[in-house]
C-alpha cells in the first residue's frame, strides 16, 4: 500500500513542477509591456505633427524625440496615443494586464486538464454506482478513462482499497484509517497543481488598484503644479496633461483589478468544485469498504 502511494508521488511531483514559472515569465512580460508602451502606444503616427516629432529623433517612438512632452498631443482619433500620455505608470499597468491574461490562460488550461475527459458529474455517478456494487476493477477502469485530478485521487484510493481488502495483518479500524490517509495524501499531492499561480491573480487584483492610485496622485500633482506655477495664468496644456494622466492610470488600474478579481473567483470556484467531487467519491469509497470488508 505504501509503495503505491510513494510510486505515485513522483508522477504528481512532476506535475507540480510543470506550469509557468513566475520568476521567468513576469520579467519577460515586463519587457513586452515596456515595448508596447514605447513602440505601439508611443508610435509617432498616434500623435499630431508626427513628421516633426520624427525629425527630432522620435522616428520609432515619441519617447526618443527631443520635442517637449507638453507639445506632444495625441491625434483626435488616436485613443492609444491618449493612453501613452498616462505617463511612466502605464507600462507597469500594461504589464499587470498582460500578466493577468497569461496566467489566466495557463490556469484555464491546467484546470481543464485536471477536470479530465468527459462529464465530471457523470464520472462521479458512475464510480459511486460501481462502488455500491463492489466492482472495484470496473471503477479503476473508469478512473483510467477519466484522466483528471479527480480520477487520479480516486484511483489511488481504489488501489489502496484493493490492497487493504487482501491484507490480513490489520483490523478493520486500522484499514479504514490507512484508506483515509491514502486518499488524503493523494488529494494533498494534487492540490498544489490546481492552486499554483492563483496567488498572482489574487495579488494583482489588489496591487493594480494601488499602483493606479499612485499614477493618479502623480498626475494630480502635475496638474496642481501647473495650476500654481503660472501665477495668474495657469499653463492650460500642462494642467490638462496632468489631469488626463491621472484619469488614464485610474481607468487602467480599475480595469486590470476588476478582471483579475473576476478570474480569480472563477478559477477558485472551479477548484472548489473539483475538491468537492473528490470528497464526494472519497466518502463513497470509505462507505463501500466498510460495507464489503
């Protein structure tokens, strides 16, 4: 029995080692976010007087142009040019948004594989029906066809079930304890794979709003500075730039945070559903063992 559990440890540990590594992926996403900010949002074609900006060294991006920032204005029909004017916080918020998208796709794929093949509810009903008839081998075949996390845990429980059924050294109470322990260990080994990188979505749901607030404050500081620096005649261009920077950061941060929170709750509900199915079948396995052994 212990050999079966330890034998499966290597397989599950291998699965836990899979998936995206945040330490590698996030710096790459940051570089992509900066490039998008500089060369997509900051493309001279998104701004008025693009030819003059290009002549002043901004052929690839207005960020490299010697034209003063207050004299660079987005084209009337260029929304991405407006986003560029959000300032230095924008590439960070773009990175957050891309990170949410990348890890959400990864979680969707992982949880899709964890759910296995076929309808999970039908699998649970079928296995419970077979357990009620004490058809353990048939239930194991169903687990092999399911090929998901629920099937893996149930298979480990049923394998232990068969081993204990032929064990003459333990009494019934000891066998029940051993069976329960095997199922708990199998569940514990599966859970890290399901929950991996969920903390990233949870963290970004909060941090994106705080970083956006920082961008908003910076924009308002610039706006009030422009309001007071001109004496009786405030610099209208600098004032509007500061206010727009504040609002752009607010919009990007709230949007990113909302998406992260929604997806985090969605994936959490999926994980809870899988865990519930595991617990449901685990209870049936224990009841079947108590009845037939």
